[in-house]
């Protein structure tokens, strides 16, 4: 009787494990297949920035020409096109901020040129969610940044003027452990301002010649627009990981111009400004 009980228990254990494995596993036969030829580059387009790509064969080369695009191309002479009518090129794996997508890749020598896939969109049903998601994705940051721009501008929290350039801190928002700064630069001169570098540093409020200056530079993890030259106005949203600093220090924002005699303007933000930030 004990032997029978052990056999039944083992049977159910193995069955449950197999069912769990089948539920957790992704099999190649269930993956979407993409057929390419040896003359066309394949561009796979992601709905969000790509963090990782794996190509499982040396017969393909790939790169990321843009943050949302994977480009794949067959390596010349990697296949004998006279003898190999069909070739399995393995699996390409693409990981975004919130998903993983995998595709079977095949080479077909006899495929008509107009039937070769040139671009392919990653669709929701091709993807599998990643469990350890970031607190907020780039897509969500972009939506929050645009909503800030659409809000009615009130009196600036901080502002400064130099060389006909005015800097304004319009608003501060927080979402999760992130801080979003709404900063606008105005140009009252007739010369366009060619932005070179924007640096964010935590420094002492008061600096004397007798003291050593302690400066800690922090960098935004994301910004809405790239830096460029502007004639009248440049408004941008900068995102930082949560940062704390004592009351005797400030967040020093310095914008410099590309010219040799470039104009420089600084904007100083107090920690209490960040503590009074709005939230989404």
C-alpha cells in the first residue's frame, strides 16, 4: 500500500512540475517566424527603448541605429546560396523596458525579392512582460513631461539673468523616486544661443577663498529634448533620481555656450524648493 501511495504521489508531482514548466516555458515552435533574404536588411521596430538584443547565430550581424530599432543583416558568404535553399538562422531576442520579444529567423534562397521582410513591428501579442519592471518607463516619463509643458505657466520658482539670457525654473514635480525639473531659457539678444553643456552640481551656498569647494556633479537620467541652438526660447524637462542634500548646499545649474567667448548663465535651486515639489 505504501509503495502504491509513493508511486501515485510521484506521478502527481511529476505531472504538476511538467504543467508548471509548460506554462513558464516559451517554445521555438510557438514563436513568430520572420523570413529574410541576403540582400535586405531587417529592421525590427520596438514600441519602447531597447535595452538588450541577443542574436543566436554568427550568420547575422546587428546593431541599434536608433534606441527603438534593431537592424539585422545576413553576413555575406555565411551561406552557400547554391546549396542551401532554406536555412535556420536561430532566434533573435529583444528586451525593452517592460517586455521581452523573441522571433524565429529563416533564410530562404528562392524567396521573391518583394516577399522578403524589410521591417517588422513588435506587437503586444509578440511580447512577454518582465516581472522586475522599472518604476517608470521612458514612455510614461515622456507623457509626464508633455503634461508639464501643457500646464499653464505660473510665476517661476527661481530665475537668473546674464548676458541677455534669462533662466527660469518653472516647476518641480516628483513621480516615485524621480524628480522632474521644468527649465526654460529665454534669449533677449539678437544673437542665437548655441547650447554647449548643461551641468548640474551640488555645491556649498557660500564659497570663500579659504575653504575647499566641495562640488558633486549629478546627471539627468532622461530629458525630453536634445540640446540645440535657440533664438528666443528653449524649454526642457530634466529627470533625476531622488537626491538629498543639506540646507547649506544648493543645486547649481550652469549652461554654457559653444563659442570661445561663450555666454554662461547659472541657476540656483534650494533643497526646500524640491521638498515643495508637486506630485503626479
